[in-house]
């Protein structure tokens, strides 16, 4: 079976800073036109509903693979590996055993499902044979069902059963020290989420309710501050981005993370917090990401 398209993993400038926007709804009414209401999965499942039973069920969120059946036989899951998927809008991402993967996810009436445009990194490991079988099966998915324990993706030769991941308390936006670690760029299957150069000085931001402060290991004596407005929901806008400031005795390569972080936040119109991760979002999609630190 052919391997999937690798993710590009290089730190890029913030142009164009595009990421494929999520599309569609996270729930369907399997007996209707795909525009049903969106109760949580647990609520729908407790009512005995499933995709095939005409109950609107949300697929959004994180899930853990607990069993995988292929050609009528159970396949042993890789020991010590957390095989997860996350579904948001029209996209699915996950961990396949060796590599991170992603693609599009389309739901139809009567429990129909299609996963397309699969791409994956190309790390080698002892679980690569399992991953090839697993991702190959997902690419052939045609349906899904739900029960009180979770969801099941099915195809002509397989059934993959998932249970919901626990929802940890997210880190608060205000007062948390957020370490800059990701740049988002590209669009469609060419999109990339690139980690910052670990050898470069780190950048940390802190929001206090009125202003956001940027500090950098490249300029320990420098604190860049700007006021911001947090609107309804998760709307966000930076009033006056701090100007680029040259750090004494620091090279351009040492300050690239600081410039990139400031630029990414400056074009943001919103944000989202997923567990311990803060992602700023612009009109074209995600821009830069941070992770909570102690």
C-alpha cells in the first residue's frame, strides 16, 4: 500500500499563514439532511441513539482507538501507543502508531462517512505495518455508528471502535504563561504545522486581561507589551502591535521567534484553547500556537 503524503515541517515566514478552515457541521441527523441540532455524544448515546437510528450525534472532539477488526479478525493494537483521533468540522487528525496523520471527513445521511485527502508524516518505527493497515482502512471508511461507549467507523473490511478522551480542564487564557511553539502555514493538503527551532531562544506571552506581554530569551531585558480586546466568545484583536525591536547583542536568527510570535498574534481575530494549547486564529485560519508552561 502506498504511504501517504508527508507534512512539510520547516519554520516558515508568516506569509501567507493560511490553514484550511474547518467546514461543515460536527453533527448530523442520520435520518435527515445533515443540519440537525448538536447535543453531546453522551446525551445522544444515553438516549440509545446511533447514526443509523436517526439521532443527531456529535462526532466533534477527541477519541481513543480501543479495537480494530480487519477482515473479520481482531488486530492487536501497538503496545504502549495512544492511538487517538480528533474531529473538528470537516477535518480529522490523529496518531497512527508511528506518525501523525490528517485528512478530510465528510458525513452524509443514514450514517454515511468518507475520509479523504489523507496525509501523514513518514517516521519509521516498529508499528509501521499496523499503521499502514489502519490508515488504509480509514481511507476506505463508508459509515459510522454510535453507542453509549463511543463511536465506530466501518468499511467493507474493517471496524474501528473509539471511546471519548477525557476532557481535562483547559488552562485559563488570563495569567497563564504561554510558550510559543508552532507556526501554521499553507492551505489544503499542503498545510503545515511547523514547530519552532528548539535551539532558538524561547518566547513566552502572558495576558493579564488588558494587555499581552511578550518576553524572549534573546532579549531577557526586553518586554514587549500591547493592549488587546477580548470580544464575545473567543474573539480577539490586538490594538497596537509592538514595533519590531532589535535586541542588543542578538542576531536576526535569534530574534526570529519573537518577530514571528508578535506578527502571528497581531493578525489574529480570535483564539481557541484546547487543553493546554492556545491557538490564535486569523481570517484565513490558524496563525501561531502556544503551549502552557509552569
